[in-house]
C-alpha cells in the first residue's frame, strides 16, 4: 500500500499529460478503425482496456519504493537475457520475425521489457560510478558490454526498431553521466566503420530496403516505399486545419497501412491538420520536459538516472515515430507512446510513467 503521506505528493501534471494523450489516441483509433470490418471487440474498446490495465500497473509500480529496484536490477537483467535467448530457441514466429514467448496463459515480448530493464541496469551501474572529467574509453567498456548483449539478441530476432531504441536509451543515459572529449571523438571515428560493417553483415535485405526507401521512396512506389508515400500524402492533405473527424480520405478509404498502430499519427494529421499536430506535439514536449524536471528535482542519483532513462525512452519513441511517418527517419515499426494501438507498448510506457510518478512522489523523503 502507498504511504498516506505520499498521496499528497501525487504528480497531477504527469497524470494529466498522459491521460490527455491517451484520450486523444483513443478517439484517433476509433476514427482509424471505422472502415475496418471488425469481428468481436472494437479496437478502441480494447485500447481502453489496455489504458485501464496500464494505469493499474502504473499505480502498483509507484506504490513500491523505487530504491528496492536497485538491489534487484541486475537480476532483472539476467532474467531478460535468458528470456531473449529463449525467444530465439522456442519463440513464436510471426510475420517473418521471432519476438514473442508463449508462457502459457499469455505471450510476452522480452525485447519491449528490455527497454525498462536497461534503464534500471544502467541506473544502478552509474549510481556507483564516479568520474570528475567524464568517462574514459576504458570506463565505457563494461556498460557497453552490458548493452551489446541484449542489443545483439534483439537484432537476431530480427527487430531493428526495438534494438535501436534500447541503444538510444542507453546512450542518452551515458551522455547524461558524461563522456570525455577524447571518448566522444573516438566513438565518432568508429561510427563510419561500424555503419559499413552493419550494412554489410548485420542488416537483412528488407531492413536495407527500408533505409533505401527512406532516401528515395519513389524507387518502389507500390512495394516497400508504399508506406511512407501514402503517409506523406495523408499528412500533406490535412493542410492547416485538417479534413475533420472521420473525414480523412487516406484513412477512411484504407490507403494507409497500419493506420491504427505505427501510422496513427498520419491519420491524426490528415483529420486535424497542422494545428492539431502542433497541439499534440506540445503535449508530448511538455511530457518530456516534465520528465526531465522530475529528474532535476530528484534528491538521489539512482532516481535521477531512472527518470532520465524513462524520459529518453518516451522521447525517442515519439521522435522516431513522428519522424518515420513524415519521412525524416526510415520505417522501423516504432509506435507512438499512449497514442498508437497496442497493449505491449501501452503497458511498457505506463510502467515508465509509474517509475516517474514513484520518483516524483518520494522527492521530499530522501
């Protein structure tokens, strides 16, 4: 149970921002799935259930003192590595990828949970790390090793989007801790060789096509470039004020692929236009800035690092998804937090919000 003293410290701004995005996303999913022939429960009803479940889980997360997580973070890391290995051996294959693990009563996607676990792992590691001038190249070896193992296993599934997010979250925390200029220059110098190695030996053909389509969508208008072309048409046709609720032609005539999941923002942009998108982006920006504010106000290093990690997770999810649908980034299948349809994404994001709420509520107690 939550200490009654903590109830007076509830962060209502954080709750208000998250609930606002969830409600807008719920309305958008209703519009995006209107042209679907749905058998059974409608998508927006399912999403509403996921939101409720996420809020309940978030409440459970913030009811436990987050300092307890420091002692068990490495155990979580070890468990997730075992689950990622299990996915490659006995995982459930779907649409050419093996990402799910059947645990009997439900399926679990360990790669999604690794986003949170890498935050806790790095928070514990850097909580005990002290460096006045920033990390040297030698000092980055251990945290990069901790990062490389799950990233490689996730890439093996293959899941380029989730692997990229795990890397970006971890690197954001590393930059927050600080690097020496010599270390930064070293990593910049090895970027080009690593990019060549990844392109030549790690990326699969469809992943290469996504990058090539990002550079020139016209090379395959009816093939792999179709997604981004239709998304750009939808966003551009929204104009300043949009076409109106449930009046977007691209979505209602189903020209948009995955319009209730990865490309939900395209549906919103077509119906509500530049003004609607600007307001939604302001809400997301407010959420990111508030997360950084929670990190700044935190009285202990471990909590501050968790807050930075969770905020980085939400930031990169939002930036990559919005950038993806407007053609700034390659299509990698990253959902928009609290907005796109999907239970796994909703639960993961809500656990992150529970951690932020946990840290914010206990800022006066330590």
